[in-house]
């Protein structure tokens, strides 16, 4: 009789553990890596925004980044959170 009540509880705990280790934990790790990447940006880094725009960082303020795009030295001011990844350091 006691085993009938414990089995659903054990299955729930196992399901939550699997959910944590395969979904939540990897996502938190990825978020930490992206946060570290964005906080370590430097002038001269080539970056790609989350919208797909590629360019070289020319100026960094607290939350804004100015980047040069194209051969005509067009400058765009974007938010730091909009940087998707660093292409070349």
C-alpha cells in the first residue's frame, strides 16, 4: 500500500531532475557565456548583431556601442545587448 503512494512522488522527482539537467542548466550556462562575451567587448572587435549586421566596434559606452559598417565608414549606434557574437578579435 505504501509503495502505491511513493511511486508517483519518485517519478515526479526524477522528471524534475531530468528537466533541470537537460533544459534549465544548459540554458543558464549559455546565458552566462553570452553575458561574459558582451561585458568583454573591446574597441576593434568584429561583431555580428542579433539582426545579422556585421561591423567593427569603434566606440563603447556603458550600454551603447558604436560600430563601423561597410567600406564607407557608416557608423551605427546599437545597444550592447544586441551583440550576437564576436567574429574576430
